[in-house]
C-alpha cells in the first residue's frame, strides 16, 4: 500500500553548488567552535584537578567560573544554531537569550550560596 499523505520534502529541495558550500561551511564552523570549547573544558579538567590547588585559591575560583562561562557560551551557541535562533531578528535573539542567561546565573548564585552555607555548617560541626 502506497501512502499519499507523506511528503518527502528533501526530494523537492534544490540547492545550487554555492548554497551547498555555504551550508557545509556553516556546519564545519559550528563543529569546530563546539569542539574547541569542549576540548578546552576537558583539558582544563584533566590538567588542573581541584586537588592541585590550595583551599580557596583564586586560580581554582577562576577555573570554576571559567567552566561556567564556557558552558553558558556553548549552550547559547547551541540554541542559536540548532534551534535556528541565529536566523531571527536581533531583538528576538536578545528577548530569548537574556532572560535565559539571567536565569542560569541566578541558579548558579543559589547553588554557590547554598553550597557555601552547607560547607560552613559542616566545618562548624566537626
């Protein structure tokens, strides 16, 4: 039985070679950017473990906040590319990304505040 209600859109899409090159260039760019950020995160995690820093070290704080910044950048870029937000008007991008970023930073503030409070509680118990 042949279904006539399924339309295969990819068969009807015709791109010129120039458009195909632009699309492939964008795919490579996205792959390289996300790979570089991920490799950077993995290398920092592998070569700078927490044990190699003193308690409350500024270097460890920079690494910790650096991870947060890289993660937010990567998440924002994924939203821009894979959810096609990058093709929208600048005002729509900001309307979606700014509250998202503020919410993530707010959640991180709560996590760090509560972690410090619980850490202080544990230190005072012993």
